[in-house]
C-alpha cells in the first residue's frame, strides 16, 4: 500500500443514504480473480441507467451508512480504481470502513452539515496527519484511530506488522485450551 | 466486575492489544482468490490450514452441475477451479461441487460441528455473524483481512461496543425468528447496530431452536452490527453433540461452554428492549431490510416521513419497487418465490415451508423454488419426503448453493420481477438487475406462493 498523507482536489458528490456495496460494485463483477480493473464497473447500474453522474475526482462526499451490506472488498477496490483517494460521509458501515483502510482509501467521518459544506465548496484538501479537511467553508476536523493513521501515513502492510509479533502468536497457541487444536482437518 | 459474553470471548482471544486469535476461518470462492495470490506474491504460507475450511457456494449453479469443470459460466468456473487449486496448494480442507458436504458456508460450519461456542470465527462474507448463534464471536471480513488471517491466524481488530437486545414475552403463533429480526431492524434502522457486537437475549430467544437463532444472528449485519450472538445453552450443546467436528472430550467442552454466558449485572454500552409478543409477520416494502412493515399494514407514504433523507429514500424505493403508497401488503403479488439462502435454508426452515404447502398448489402466476442450504440438508429433506411435498405443489427442488440470494449464478430475477424471498437483502438489483425483493419468513414465502399474494399466515389456513 502506498503512503497516504495529503489528498487534494475536486469533490464528487453522491447524496444518498444507505448506499450498499451491491450498488458500488454489482455482483456480476465479483467473478474476477484479480484485484485490479474494477473502476469501470463502479455504480454500474446507476451510471449506465443514467440515474447518477459521477466524475473521477480525488474526493467523494457520500451519505450516511455508506458501504452497508456485503463485505466485498471489491467495493473499495472499485472506488479506488475509479480515482477516489478519500471518502467523506456522516457514517460508514463497519466492514467497508475497515476494508478501505486496508487499501489506503481514506474514509473520514464528518457530520452531515460539514459533508454538505465540502460538497458545495467543490474542492478540498485533506491532511491525514492533522486529521483535517480544509475547504472554502472552513477547516473541519475528523478522527481516525492512531494505529490506522500510522499505517496509512507510512503505507504499511498489516501482515508484515503482525508477523513481527509471531512469537506472541506462538506463545498464545502453545498456551493451548482445546479450541487451539485442529478443527477442520479431523472431520 | 461482571462480564458480558463478548468481554469473555474478546479477552480469551487477545494475543496482544488489538490482535485477536481466530479459531475458525471459513473460505469461499468469491472473496479469497486475491488473498491467496497475495500470499504467493509475498512467499507466505497458510499458518493453520487445520483451522481453515473452504467450500464453493456463491457461484455454483443449483441445476445439478456436480463438478467445477462442468460449470457453464466461464468466470464462475474459473473462480471455483481457482479455489480448488488454492486449497490444494495450501493444504486447506475443501468441500467443492460434487462433495456430499458442499453447501453454503454458513450452513455447513454448524452442520459439521466446526462452529462451536466460545470460538472466534471469521469469513470473507458479511453473513458470518450467523455463527454467533452458538455463543461464538463471528463476523465478516474483507479480502485483505482474509489474507491476513491465512498468513497469521490473527486479525487486527478494534474492540467494538456492546449492545444487548432483550426480548420480553414470547413470539405469537405463526411469528418466526425471521419476523423478530426484521421487526428489530425496522425499529433500529439499518445503521442502528453499527460499531456494536450485539447479544440477543430473553425468553423468546431461549425458546428458539438453533436454526431460528442462526436466522437472527445472520441478519445482524443488516442492522449494521459487527457481530450477533446468543448465549449457548442445552439447545446449543445438543446441536453440536455427535456432529463430525464436535470436540472429542465433549463433556469437558460443555463445562467450558457453560462459563460463557453474560453474568448478572454485566454492563452493555447500549441496551434495547423489544416486546416479542407484539411482533407480527413482517414483509419488506423497500430496498433496505429496514424498510419493513407488518403484513397487516400498507405500503408507507413517504409524505408522512419526518426527515427529508428518509422521504427521498422512500420515494426512490417505491419507484424502484413499483409500489403505490397505501397499498395493503396483502395485495402485493410476487411472481417468484425463493426459499433458501444462509438466512433460511436449514432443514427446520424447509419443514416449516413444506407444512404450509403440503397438499396445495402454487398459484398459476408464480414460479417458486426451494434451494436447500447444503447437500446434507438436501439429503435429509429427501429422506423425509419434503422434496415430494414441494414438487407436488409445483415448486422447483434444486441443489445446494447461495442461489437467488445474490444472483451470482444462473438463478436470478429478470427486470421488474417481484419476489417473495427468505433471504437477507432487498437491495436494488441484488437478486438480478431490476428485480424487486420482499423479504419474508419461509412460512410467509410458502403461503405467498400458494395464494399468489402475501397473506397473514396467522389467519391463513
């Protein structure tokens, strides 16, 4: 994952609540076995059906509970591949939020009024280190977990970090209650 | 300080701050190929194949195709064959097409007995919350996290908040676990449980058999919850006893599992109370599971809604669903009926539906299908003669898979078709582009198939 520090530029707006991952990337595109190339299928039915227009910009402002439903990481892959580097919304679904942070797509929570202000401003500058969104309407703060921020700023791979801790996993496993034994190979 | 069941599970699995050990990792063909590819690129292996189990479910045709290489759709075939190759390469047990243990991942875990109380369970699928019905901490993860668990058997997790939903009273006749969870989501909203691990409690929950408990935990994600869970009890232990994956020292395991339930006086971040006795059979009218009413109600009027966002969403939903505000739900007429999915495709669900259709005929305007959740469910149902009941009534009886729950296989709705579905999501296009989904219980779906419109199952005979 590449480091994420400053995200700056024009803003696209999708003013709808409860946008689910089935809309972000419909199921027929989940059959690919690669991680790339999902951008052209983003919001496939809504865009093809002429329901919405969406420009490829660095920042997307969305409605509450964005990314609800399926755990498909294809949704953040598609948003990122389309060109978005950050999504601002009043709230996100848990799994979607976590999936975004794993690939360096910044999810930032701003209340509805501030989301609207950024949308109206049309451009913004997001500083991950300072945890701020700056636009014509003002400087808005958002919160992000310190370890998530650390990973984003440094472009760190979660697995690499965890494997540095391999001794702790060994210790945990050898402490051994019965659920620590084989589960699936004894069937 | 008294502890919640969640607290106990979390603390028992914490390897270090924010790093949780995973006891069971379930894998399917859709969300895993990129994870295995990531392992290969980094030269990493699977740490604990003996705690990992794979099956093919999302993509599989339900028409009797009994081997991956025979799947007609090329992309689906490649995905299932890729899963087979990956499992072979990394030594992961797999029940693919053709196996008598193949089925929907959230059906086969419990039926094989690998889903057990006290475990942490993950899968690259949001409905992993199903397994919480056993007193496990179970939740869906994304593909990057699948790769992380394969490589480390651990997951980086922020501790969620806790919520308890307590149900007072008992469910009325004809009212099922599906109605209970739909009513709960209707009350709390699709984002009402976000950030929480949710424990369901009270006599109405304790009275349920395991399949009903699984239906409730399954749909926790539709309320935005991270995980759903129910305290294990004798009903739980009896389910696991004798299953192929049950612990060898079963009695010792039961003693350990009995320590899991939330202690008296333990505090939750959020407490919710619901009157179970007041719940009616439910039907969704819109495009989120929270857009739901009692079957005795009418399609709501967006003009009556307080918030502009809700009003706009409701207007859009009604336009998509082709419904007029004020129409009684019992006048809404589905052309398709789907009984299946990880929410409601276990043997008990099929028995409930079969009891409704026994000796009757599907309405001429309806095409109805039953898709058992697993090959084992199918075999059990056939041994009981349920397939004959369904077939004589005019239902299609199919092979195990996710089928029309998400339309990644040939089972889909066509544009504008209206479906009574026992699945979990009524999102736009979920069951096929332009398809209109109404979520209901297996009984309600079965009755709608017979009558050609929704009926109140309580006064239908």
